[in-house]
C-alpha cells in the first residue's frame, strides 16, 4: 500500500523526494503546552494542547491507513511530564524522533480557568518553555533530518515563539525543502500578544507566505494582523498572496479556496446545531484538508473534508476528541 500511495502522490504531482525513507513524511513544527483546567485552588484536570500538535494528531488519525508518516518537531524537557507528553503523542501515531529534550527547560503551561458561570479564561506560563529554545542547538533534529522531509507545516504561533535567529532558521529550512520540491504549509494563526508589534509579525508572515506552497488562513486573524476591515478586503488580500494554493477559514461561513491565480471556490461548512467547544476547529480543518489533498482529492473536496472534521471537533469538549467520535 506504500507503493500505491507513492504512485498516487506522483499522479497528483507531489514528487516523492526521499528515496531513503519509506513513507511520505510530513513534519509539523511548533509548541505543545501542558494544560490544566479547573477552578482556582480546586481540582485541576491535566491535558495538553497546541495548534500544530493538534493538527499533527488529526493528520495522523486521518491518514492511519495511507502510510503517511507524521512527525512532530518541538522541544520538551527531561522531566516526567515531558516523558508522558511524548508517550501520548506516540499513542496518537505521531513520530517523536525530531523532538529535542532540553536539559534545563520544561514544557510551557496554560490553565483554563473556569468560573462558576462557565466562562473560560486562559492563563499562560510559556515565556521560558523548552520549545522556544528549539533553535538554540547548533543543528536541530529538524534540520538534521531535512533530506527526509516531504512536507513541512508550521504556523504563525510556531514563528511567534522563536527569536529572530530561530525564525530565520525555520524559514531557511522551508526554503531549502521547497527548492527540492517538498511541500511547505503555513497556517496563519495570529496571536497578537505573542508579538512585540504588528509590523514585525507582518514581515515574518510575508516571508512565510513567500516560501509556502499552501497557506491556510483564518480570515479574522489575517485581518487583525494587516489592519483590514471588512471581509471583502480580507479576501482580496488573501487572494493576492504569492502562494499557489490558498484556503480561507471563516468560522461557520463557507470556506474559500483558490489555486494559482484563479477565482475563489466557496465550500459550505457543515451545519452544527450545538457548538460545544471551538478549540482546535481551525487545526483540525487543516489536518482534514491536508490529509485529503495528500490522498489526491482536489482543493474543494479537501475543504469539504476539513469542514466535516472541524464540525465534529467543535461538538466535543477539548482539542482532541475521542477516537470513537471521529
Ligand atoms: P480558527 O479555529 O482557526 O479560528 P475558524 O473559526 O474559522 O478558525 O473555524 C475553523 C473551521 O471550523 C471552519 O472552517 C469550519 O470548518 C469549522 N467551524 C467553525 N465554527 C463553525 C460553526 N459554527 N459551524 C460549523 N463549522 C464551524
């Protein structure tokens, strides 16, 4: 079936470029944090979450029988919590050989504070996280494995947590992969508070888009980042991006996809009667979209797959829904 998969990729124009490795290898780079959920000084439930990790998990779930290898590249600590994180990621079918275990740092942490009315507030302890120091190594596992990577996925949050040198090296890696014909996927996920100011973020996003073969945009995020008002302006901006394949997520409104310089194709979302928790909506959309594209479906069909998966995810609490609910 691996052989069948490879010929399928070739048919749809995705070059197999890693003869020494068996499967098509997708690598997602970013930060996953520990999660605590509960009331102040009450019992806390432990979990984990992070945009790129969520996408990695859903991509692995969607591709289980296709032979696609999904890896997560990040840094964690050498502590027992980090060990348990890795065990859980592996259980999700995510390869962890590109994870660096930092001898002096710990994973970032956030707490979802739930008040008696059910309102949720997020508190973060992430400034000194291990993931932020991933590129402190002279040669990261990610860079060392560059020749085996067929697809690199990162997000605006992946960029935000790095310093200038780390961002440079991540983009340089993307350019190097791209030059070899590998896919580069960028999800815009803009979080203003992670950036010193908007113009710095804009400049890095511009570089990320220039190196990407596929851009996944949450329209609201890009409008905030660019200071655009009105959906039409936002869509025009997205349409003009120097990226071959652009997908725009707009919550419950139809998603928009375009290839090359062609016009938008609108793809309806799946109606959801009761939205329980929108955590990982965009992340799961990206995974569903990508899994479908890698299996040879056209962009509009892939967007339908992304919308279908996201619609399931938002009907359950938490970033990763039970396998049985997939
Ligand atoms: P993000 O989670 O990145 O902020 P969106 O809010 O645009 O992104 O949602 C991502 C995807 O989740 C949408 O493209 C859609 O598939 C799905 N989605 C979000 N909200 C709804 C909703 N109310 N009904 C149906 N689907 C939704």
